[in-house]
């Protein structure tokens, strides 16, 4: 049984938003075969698809076996303090677990891994913001109490209702 063969048209934007066909590639479904789109420039493909140029698409889905960092919200997760993060950033000039600019320049950027790392940092930042909001509420209540401004929220809602009628 032979492997299926596919035709791929490579096109570029032309006048009047039309696409001009540059070349047609024939690709088979053979194992260990790669497709290289090099726009006239020789490249050494290191993956199943190598493109020397920009890629435009409507949707790109990256499937990954890297675990999604929902574990950040588990009670036993050790969230670094902002002081620990500040110290790390001062010393290393980048966030913990995030590759340095030099590493990315040398090794490239793994999009799936970086998206999940950034998601983890957003989730950690959200936990820090929630904690800070709690501290702000507690401090405000303490200040209000010291200033004799304890507020009965039920009375405030009742007064607002009376005024609106």
C-alpha cells in the first residue's frame, strides 16, 4: 500500500487582495518525511515542517503533553513571596522559570511551553493580587474603626433605597 500524496499550493499576497501562486509542493504521508518551505533560501529542517519566513493562519492549535498549571490553585502549592521574586529578578534579570533572552536567542522559543509558563505566572500574579486585596480591605476596616467610621452595610443599602424613592 502506498502512502497518500497531497498537493500544497504556496501563494503570496498580490494586488487587489488576490493571492498569487508561487509554487506547488507535493507531500506524501511517508514516515520521517519533512516539508521545507524556504522561499528560495536553503535551510536545514529540524522538524516535520520548516518555514523560512512568516506564517499566517486563521487558527493554530498546539497540542502538548505539558501539564496545565492549575496546580497553582491547590492548597499545598508553595507560592513564592513577592520579596523572593523581587530578589530573584534583581539577581537574574528575568522571572523564575522563564528562559533568559540569551537562552531564547540561542535555542528558540517553544510556543506551547512559553504559553503555559506565562499562564502559570498570571495565575500566581492573580493569587498575589487576591492576597493584596484582602490586606487592603483589612487595613481599610482597621483605619475606619480607628476613625470611628464603622459602617453598617445594611443601613447604607437601606438609606440608598430610601433616597432613590
